[in-house]
């Protein structure tokens, strides 16, 4: 009888220990679980150069691509700034992408929040985020062709300054707020691979030579842009 009582006591003790460990194990499993897709570079542009149909058209393209990989239950916005025109105020890319955190298709962290994404607490290089050639993948988790690849397509349309805000001068930095595919005009682009020239910014490296598809290709682009889940 005494041996039976001891066995029961040991069994109950083991059960209690397992129950105590369960929450910790659940937390660990949750931490290690793949993070849901909330950032990608478009696998393809719209084929009309920098004419994306404005912000609305660009957002719709992000949403469409997200739906193809089962992430259409989120609201997706293109990382694009537009300039003040026709009585409408400027729109800052950083203000339209939600609060983060953002993860690529493989679950890797790209940035914790808007400040981290833009390196607000750092110097002008804005190197606070984890956006790089390795993490800036398409919605399918596939790499984008960067510097050294053929063709080089590392120019990503943004229309933005380093801090993610719109330009306030009179020059065209957005190809008519992303409605033009003319050979003239220009749009500010970033380098997703953080490579090339004297400015390796992911969001504001240089301006394009024009707005046509051929113009974007000639400077190392393909009319691609960043998409972020806002929720």
C-alpha cells in the first residue's frame, strides 16, 4: 500500500511538472513559428514603366500579388510617396505602410517599425533595418536580380527621400505621381541590394533617366516597387 502511495505521488508530481512546463513550451513554439508575410518586392511591375496607375493602382498590384501566395487577407500598400499637385497634398511613403513589424516570405525580419525601417535614430545612411539583398525577396520568396546579375534590376521605385517622405521642391521625383510612362520626367529609386554608386540607400539612391519602361531598364530597374502589409 505504501509503495502504491509513493507511485501515485511520483505520478502526480510528474504530471504537475509537465503542466508547469507546458506554457513555457508553448511560448517557445510560438516564438519559433514562421512569421507571416508582410513585406515583399513585386515579382513583376505593371509593364508601363513608372505609370502604376497612381497610388491606387500600385496598391492594387500589391494586393493582387499577395493574394497569389495566400496573403490577400491583409491590406497591402505600395511604398511610394507622391508630391503635392493639383490642389492635393503630398503623401509620404512612410505614413501609408502601417506600424510593423514586417517579415519577408521566409519569415525573416525586415524592420521592427517605421523608425527602424528608416533608421530615424541613426545617421543619414539609414542603416537601421534588415532590408538587404538577402531579405528583399518577392512575394514568392524568390530573389531579385541585383548588381552583378544580368539584367541588373536593383532600382526600386519609391519617389521618396531617405526619411521616407515626399520631395517638396518643384522637380518631378515621381513621374507625375506614378501616372507617366513618358521618356521624359523621372522618379526617385532605391537599391534593394544596398549596392552601387555613392549612395546605397534602399529607398532613395538616385533618380531615373525617364518614366518609360525602357528608361527604367537603362538605369538598372524594371518598374518594381516595395509592398508592405498595413495590418
